[in-house]
C-alpha cells in the first residue's frame, strides 16, 4: 500500500472543520439505536451484563449543530494522537502494553492495526467504481429489531437516492459523474480494529464500531461515501510548499496533497485512480451533509483550468487592394490642328502662264527652244536647229501676261542674248521677268495688293491657329499630368492603406497571449496584406483551439450550479472557496464581461482602423472634375479655332 497518507487533526481550539471524521479528544458518545451496532444476528446481552443502550457514567453535554448544510458539523467524540491514513501498520509496543490493562476484548499479541477503510472494502469500492471513477456509497444497515432506528435501510436508501439526484447533470471530464451504491455486506477477513478507541476504552466509553464494551467490532450502520477519481492534481494543493505529491487529503486547512498532509514527500506513490473517504458515518456517528459532500466532490473532480491562456475575442479581417479607376476622357482632347493654305504668288502664277504659252509655240519636231545670237529678229531656234522663233512671236506673250512693252523686251534681248546663247528660252524670258518685276508689280498693282492682303490675312489666321493649337497641346499635357498624378496618388494611398491593415492584423494577433508567432516583418512594415492575413489566420486557429478547451472546461464548471436558486449559489460559492484556481477563473470571466460587450469593443477597434484606411483612398471624383474642366477648355479652344477657319 505504500507509506501512510496522513490527515492532520485540527487544533482543539479551532471551530467547525471542513470534514467531520476527526473527533475531539476526551468525551465518549453513547451508542444509540441509530448508531453502529454489532454484526447482524448478534444477540442482546444477558441481564447481568451492562445495558448497551444506557448512557455512560459521565455523559457529556450535547453540542448544538452549527453548520448550514454546506459544511460538516464539529465532531467531538475523540481525536487521535496521530493522523490516520489508509494503510497497514503494526502497533507500537507502548500501545500494546497500555492495552493489556484495559477491561475490553482481548487482542492477540500479533494483531496488526488495520486501516480505517479495510482493504476488502477498499478493493470492493475500487472494483465498483471501475476505471471511470465515481462516488461510491457503501451502506450496511441492520434489520434486527434491536436496532429499530435503521428502519430496514429506509434512511440509508433515501440518503443515497438524494445524493444521486443532487449529482445528476454535474460533469467531470465532460461526462456526468456517477454515483454508485454497495448495499451487500463486504466480508472483512482479518477482523476490524478501532485504533482510535484506546482513550475511550480507558474512560469506559465505547468505540464507534462496537455496540457494547464486550461487543465485537462491526461495520453494521456504515454509510461511507468514497470518491474515486483521476482528475485531482497534486499541484492544486492549498499548502504553500515547493513539492506536491500524492492523492488529496481533506483537512481543516483545506484540500492538501498527501505529501503536504504528511509533512513529507518521501515514499509517496500516486495512484492512477485516487481513493478518498469523503464521509464515514461509522466513525463520525453523523449522517453526511450532502451539499458538503457535493462541494468537496466538485473541488476534487473538476479539472484544473486549462494551462493555455484565456482565448481572446478576435475575428478575421479582410483587405483587397483596389484597382485604380480610370478617368473619363473625351476624344477631343487629342486635337490635331490643320495647316493654313496661303494664296498663290502672282509671280509664280505669271511664270506658269508664260511657260504654258511657250509650250503652245512648240516646233513640229517637238524640240525645246534655245536662245540664238547674231540673227537679227531671230530670238530662238529648236534643238535640231530646224525651226526658228522670231521676237514678234514672243512679244504678245509678254504683253498679255506681264504687260511688258516691245521696246523693253528688244532692249533686254539686245543686251543679254549673247550671255544666254544656247540657253533655254524659258529661262531667258523668266530672267527678263525677274529683272522687270518692279514694272510688272506696278502695272499689276491691284492684283499684287490683293495678294498681299490675302497673305497677311492668312498669316494672321495661321498665327491664331498656332496659338489655339498650342493652347490645346498645353491642355492635353496638363490632362495627361493630372491622370498620372491621380494614378500615383492612388497607388500611394493603397500602399498606406495596406500598411494600416497590417497594423490591424498585428493589433489582433497581440490580443492572443503567448501566440508564439514572429511579427518582426509586420512591425517593421516589410510585410504585405497577404502575409499579415496568413499570420492572423494562424493566431485565429490557436485562439479557436483555446476557446474550445476553455469552453468545455467552463461547461464542466457551470454544471455544478444547475440554476440560480440560493442553495445552488451557496453550493457553487463553497466549491470556489475550496479551489483558488476555480475562483480565479470564475472571477476572470466575470471581469471580461459578457460576449456582446467584448464583441462591441472589438468592432469599435476594427472600425477605427478601417476608418483610417478609407481616409487614405484617393477620391476619383475630384480628379475627374479637373479632367472635365480641361476638356471644357479644349472644347472652347476648338470652337475658337473653327470660327477662325470658317472666317
């Protein structure tokens, strides 16, 4: 069985304890009809023997119950010199010598002191509970007429049934914690011994498991509540020690681990299924306070809160980089101006007419005319020298076209013909016209004046067209610049919006404590929205796993308060008083507030980030207004240009 697991007794001056199996030293309590008696079938004592129902010689005053249903009453029958535990141990020689003088049932010299829960009972309880754990009630009532208070087990069955009803719906490890009963007697082979009865026997009182001084120890009248569970962790011990080990032990100082209860951690071996006697009517002569049993059971079978941090209230957020909307631009903004055509130069027109008239004077052999010299009236000969052209034939051409006189031409031929010998006649005549242009312009001054006016007007028109076209080109360049500035500003705004979104992801991830994610790139502004969203998704998965664990745990905790009645509230408060970790977790949940409030705070924080994102977005309407104004300027310039052209 290993080393003993001790339970410290409370000091005599201490008030009501949290567990009622450590009695007060001194006075003995009389055996009654409702208490434990001899085994079933035992006969009443003879007339000469003492009355087993009689009060002791020095009766003690009854103590008024001072519990309120959730705590066991003070037990003052006896208090052992040492803590008791569940194991087998030989009695010291001093105890055997002291017992030799007692006028009680003789004990063999080699008799061992048995545990308060005999090994047979313990094994029966463990086999009944199985591997899942349970509350096991061992009941043994008497149907003898000598113990009418047992009432054929009605009280026992009623108490067990009430405990089953109270435990209904309360969870441990996510499943209802079972309440099982053992109603058949357990055969204890080695006999029973009450090692805490020595003082009572010395004072003439009776042990709790015998009915009279000469009676045999018996388990008749037992109503034992055993707890078998594998949930309680030694770290939940309420003592401030550096090392905790072993199953739970209920003391007046709270629920301690076996190591702290025994003031030593050496030699303690924890069991997979931990056994604890929650209440013993056999040793306390008291029916259990069922709500007190319930509170202690909860403190022992409710798992410790998850070691992971509490889940944060976060949700996924999205960001989509927007595509820059195109601005509306009319085709007129790409205006191509038309050139202004100037009127034909009269001089050029004159030469064209002269050339045409010369062509009409062509010879029969279709040869070009060349200037001839020293031939009198012969002005030109053809290329084959077959035909000749006189001055008289050319003069009408000059008079009709250039208004030049005959003598002026003859003088020019006389002076210049030698220089132009063998030269084309057309070039010779064009040279004469050029030399006589001042006369030509004077004699055709009206035509040249009209031409000059037309040229001036066309040049002015051309200048206006050039000015309008320049204005249109400037407007076009300005429009292009506005579009480029708009696109650049839009992309810069999207970059700022993306970094704000990354900051939002960092803000949400930091809400998850001990997330273990690397946020360096996000904090330094090196990550984009997709990378931030991937890390946020990882944080969400971590948070969701924690939420499920805490939600399952809180369901188990909340199952121990089935409604809001005062009795359930008081029970739940007592459970929390036994376990600081449960109390802290419950207070943390209350401080966080309800889920609607936490979600509302979260949405407010997220909206503040999205508001900043919207402020970075460039508004296309403002730039579209600039483009529209530029187009109106182009339209006005084009209208002006058209008016100039039509004029």
